[in-house]
C-alpha cells in the first residue's frame, strides 16, 4: 500500500496566513479575540448556572455563547474578505451588523 502524503505543517500554515494576510489586519484580530472572550464569559455563566441546577438558564447562556462566537467569526471573515478583495475594510461594528444580516445564509450553506 502507498505511503500517505504528508505536508509539513509549518510551511502550510505560513502559506495560509500569507494568503489571507490576516496578521496585518489587527482590527479583525481584535474583533475575533473580543468575540471569543465574550463567548468564554457566557460559557462560564452557563457553567455557573448548571452548577446551581438551572439547566434551562444554562442552555440559554450556552446558546448565546455559540451565537456570539459564530457571529464574531463571520464578522472577522467579512473584514478579511474586504482586505483580500482590496476594498476598504469595514468597521468592526458594520461587519458585525452585516454578519447578523447574512448569518442565516452561512448556516444554510453549512447544513447543506
């Protein structure tokens, strides 16, 4: 049987990062980090509610955490896509509003 083809991880990662040029778009990075921090706080609230025995409240916090993470990733993607298309990069607030407007289409594409 043939040996599996292996690609060195570090050069592949360097190619991906250089292709999207994400390391120079600090606003997108800060938006992504802020979204993940908020999602982490919401998950901590979900865990706290679960330890108190409030399963419904815990599920609500967890759903909100997933929504925050999903929409912050979408907003970051919109900002990076603007940069990749050589368009003016939108503000994080505008990117979040646009992510809220088109998030249902992304979910449908993921489920299809």
